[in-house]
C-alpha cells in the first residue's frame, strides 16, 4: 500500500513535458476519376499539444490505376504554410516509402494566449500520376492538400 501511494505521488509530480500530444482524429482524401482512384490520409488532428513538441506524422496512400502512381514528396503550402496568421512552425521529412511518407512538424509559436491554442500546418502531397492524361507531353501531377492541426486543449 505504501509503495502504491509513493508511486501515485511521483506520477502527480511528473512535469507535463513528459506527456506527448495525443492523436484525436485522422481523415482521408479520396480522389476518383475515370482514369484512377487515389486515397490518401491527409487530415490529422492532435490534442493536448505542448508548444514546441515534435509530432511525427505518417501519411499512407493507396491507388487503383493502370498507370503506376508515385509520391514525389510533400511541400508546405505557400503562402500561409501555418494558420491562423501568426502561427509558426517547422517541418522536416523523415522517411519516404513506396506507400507512405513520414515527416515531423513542430508548432513553435501560436497566435494569442490562453488555455486553448490551436495551429494548423498546411501541406501538399505531390503525386506523379504516371501517365499523360491531359496530353501536354508530361506525366500529370496531382496535389492533395494536407492539414495537421494541434490544439493545446483536450479538444481540437
Ligand atoms: Ca500531362
């Protein structure tokens, strides 16, 4: 009993920085045309975020197409890579595989002050569709918008 009480006491004293943000929700984009179908995870919401905390995000995708679709990479939306205006952050790609990309994002500055701060990182997944559907002599490129949001509260 005494050991348990001691353990609970230690847990209560742990600084908040030891606890990571939690994933609240993930959403998927589905693009369907007569030539191909592509589904990509593109909307990720975190809660209980601590400003400056590094989030590691993996977005996977799948497709049905006669042409091989490949992911060229991910880029920040320009202008306004972070919203609301006044939000700042950093992005770095960690790993890319045949069907996913992993990157890290940290929100370093939020707009305003208070108990609930929220920022959104806007990015684009850039795909090579593997075929020249529009006949301009080059493989068509498809951009799929991505949003990664972080809230310092327990709700998005
Ligand atoms: Ca083309």
